[in-house]
C-alpha cells in the first residue's frame, strides 16, 4: 500500500507573493494552478491512500470548490473529508475558516470512515479510515506543546481499541521531531516509517520533521521518501507499506 500525506496549505502557494499585500494575506486566496500542480504530483505518485491536511472543502476562497473532491475526481478515488474544528467551536461560524478541514482520498477498498475529535486544542479532528487489513488515522495536532500532549494521550487510547494494525499519519507540529513523541510511540507500540528522520518543513529548505507516518507491529516499511515538491510550506511524505499476515490477525487484549 502506498500512502501519501501532504499538508497542502489550502493550495494557497508559497513565496513572497503569499505575504502580499499584508503578511499572511495568501490565506485569503487560493491558486488553481497550485491546486492543479498538487493534483498532478499526487496522480503521478499513484498512491492507494492520500491524507490531505489543510484542505478547503468549499469556501469563498476557492469559489466554493471542494479541493478534496477536485483532487479525488482526477485520481479516480473517493473522498472523505470533514472540518477540523469541533462541533461546538466558534470557528464553525466563521467564513472560510469553517470550510478548513482534512481529507482522505482512497479507492473503493475502504470499509468504513469514522470521525473522532480531541477534547482539547483548536484543531480537533481525527479521521479514521478502515481498510481490509489496516486502520489509518489522520491528524493535525495543535501548535501548543501542552495541547499536543493531551491530544497524544487521547490518540493513544483511541488506537488501542483497534483490532487491526494501525497507521497514524499527519502533521504533528512537533518542532522537536521524534523526541517529542518518543514516549507516545513506545506506549502505543508504534515506530516511525521515517527511520532517517528526514525533515519536511519548510518546503524550500527543510529543517524540521513535522509530518509523520507511524506504523504498528506487523507492518513493514518498504520505502519512505520526502519528495522535493514546493506547492505548500510543507513537503509531502510518501511511504510504501506491506501489511504482514501476522499483523492482519492482531486482536486486542482485554
């Protein structure tokens, strides 16, 4: 299974133009050429599952275009998306912001999709995609260290309930890299697919490992890459996984 994870920054682009006429003004406008570039890159990688972070699901910024659906249609995939804020968040009532979410794109092999929510932080969404032999969780953790630790605890308890091998992927916002999530990985029985600790942020000259694919026992990492792609402030991460027969028989222990 090839898994591609990419924080696409709502296809707003990068560079000096992003901060004109005011710092961060680029967040208010989307760029169709950037979206098409992202779409073509993903298509060329031929992934089985795509996890998209910071995707616009149809705000005025994109002219009501749902970016997850747009990319999925070009891939021949199905899309599962949701806003990344909790149902009670004030962000649900704010223009543009209320359409900011995360998404999975996958083929027809998906068995189920579930939405979970952290109980702390602003970005609370966890998307669970269940496939025949594995469950994949997509997250975008908080920028605040304390909130991230609470979220990791919640995530640990959630994945322990899975009766299938587990992959946890997304933008962890861990500015200390794997050092920050070491105890979480040990407690949850996970390891990083990025054994070399390759950085993914910022895209132009990556220095920090913010984006992760973590796998449970019985899942073999065949290949891991951070392609030199600069449509966003993050680089994408691409991983080829093999689900072992032993992992497929994993059951939870009471």
